[in-house]
C-alpha cells in the first residue's frame, strides 16, 4: 500500500504541513523527536513522493 503525506501525518500524530516541511528539509523549527518520528515512518513504509500529484498541485496554485 502506498502511503500519502496525510497518512504519514496521521500515523506520526502531526499535521500534514509538518510532514511536508520535514520532507522538504524545511523542518528546522520542529523538535528532533518529531523529525525522527516522521522520518522513521517514511523509511519504514518506504514512502516515495508522487511527483505527478505534486506537479498537479503546484501547477494549480501557479495558475491561480
């Protein structure tokens, strides 16, 4: 089963924004424990970003 950022956030007990920022290396303001918990889940479930979905969202915001 392929996990989404939303599912990772739910498992880790954090927000989607937190997961996104940690995965994009912008998570400096989060505790080491939070970063470690998110990254362990990412590794455990072998999360890979869906670049197609990401591109759709990015283009949607750029076109508005």
